[in-house]
């Protein structure tokens, strides 16, 4: 019996390994296709139909998308989501970065305790968070207005969730409090992964803490910072629970966002086709954000 050449034997082993790897991927591919790919295809199909969710759907072509161009509530919701995303890339990301620096590089005791306390909002149920901030924003007995009164600034007391001018910023503050912990914990891991010798060399060259942030920390955490910025931007387009629980999009649509507008058309107005068109626009927006962020990453981030 002849033994196959070494090269042929290695190729056979490689094919076997690839076959086994594909076999292990099959369950994940089936689940992904069933829960992501197929629903996405169905969503696109529904967006081209007139359907109330009960009776047989009727073809509508691009009518639902044309209708989006004249829907003033959709335009307002889209504007709110874009403003929310712009602020989210500054506020919770900035707070998370600052806190990550404080609990990793600042000379303080009890870092583990501070990490736990600062991360706590991230693990709270959104319903509990909505109840907490609803109480804080209460115009009569809320903690914010009472605090303003106790320090002699009672004239600034305000119905924060009842005034169209302050509703969206108030909701954003609550959302930022809920989200900054995620940014912080990711950046903590990234900062702690930087070799201490780089900080030592920066100190030898006379770099202070601010200079170390610029020449050491930021270049090394560029990749993780881009990831959390992308996730934050996507989350800003998916914001729903706090808005729904605290204001329901009001007053006077001053806090309406795309997911809530989609929900209204799908379940209140029974217009599933139009709601699907809104969802397609949201999906396209998220994909566009992902492409922009990923293409903006430097070559060192891709390693």
C-alpha cells in the first residue's frame, strides 16, 4: 500500500478541517438567516405593499416611500434622531472617556468601587430608569425642581417633560445617564491594555497628563473608541423605550422619534406597509452609519 505524497495529504487534511468548520457554522447560519436575513427580506417586501396586517396585502410599488417625502411627522422624527445621534457622539461618549481615564489613570483609592457605582445605570431595567427620571422631572415634587428651589434658583423650576422646548433635551439627559456606562467599561479595558512603558517614556520626555492623553492614550484606543462611537450612533437611531415610557412622543410630537413613529403606523393606524417603509429607511441609515464609521477607521484599527 502506497502512502500519498505529503502535499496531497496536507491538502486533504485542510479540506477536512474546512468541512468541519463549515459544519459548526451551519447552526449559526441557519439562526442568522431565520432571524435576520429572512425578516429583512420580508420587511422590504412589505414596504412595497398596502397592508393592514389582517387582510391580504395589495401592491403599492414605491408609494410608501413617496409618502415619506411629504410626511411632516416623519421629517420631525428623523430630525430628532439625527440631533440625538450628534449629541450622543459628544455627551455619553465624552463622559464615558473622561470617567474611564479617571478610574484608570487618576491617583484615587477604591477604583473598583467607583467602577461598579458608575457602571450601575447600564444594568438597570429601562422601565425602572423611566420611573426614576419621571419622578426626578416631576414639576411639582421632582428632585430637580426641588433642588433648584433649595439653592435659591426656584425661578428655573420647569415642567421639563411638559414643555415642547425642553422635552427632547430632558429625555436625552436620561438616555445619556443610561448609556455612558457602556462606553466607560469598554474604554477602561482599552486603556488598561496600554503598556505602562509608553507612559513612562512620555513622562521622561516631559509630557504631562494632558499630553499623555494626546500622544499615548488616544492613539492606542482609537479602535475601541470608534467602535463605541458606532454602537452609540446606532443606539441613537433605535432609541424607543425611554421616549415611549416618559412622553409617548409628546407633547405635540416634540419628542417623536423614528421607532415610535413606526410603531404608531404599524399598530395604531394599522398601516404595516408604511411602517415597513419607515423601518427600511432606519435600516438603510444604520448601514450607512456603519459604512462611514468603518471606512473612517485607520489601518492600525483593522489589525
